[in-house]
């Protein structure tokens, strides 16, 4: 559901798509793709700081998930 909400958010806010990356992507991440989190900690930090996640995922869910992953 969050993926669909992200797409709808892009449409509502008239976001433009990035240029296509028509090449071998191994080792080219810095050139044409946004970096993905490299660890679970970075993933949790990104999710907790995301306005889209805050809008569509209840705070109790994100807090419980973050607490569980940090154990």
C-alpha cells in the first residue's frame, strides 16, 4: 500500500520522473540512482524521517518496528 501511496503522491505533486538508467547498474549507483540505505539502522532512520511514512503508517506501528529492530 505504501508503494501505491508514494506513486499517488508523485502524481498529486506533479513530480517528474528521473531520466532512465539504460545501462549496467552494477557500480553505477552514484551516477544515476539515489542510494538505498546500507543498513537496517539507516533504513529505520529514513522511514522515521519520511513524511510519506508519517502520513500513511500509524506512529505506533513505526515506533514498534523501530524498537523491535533495535533490540
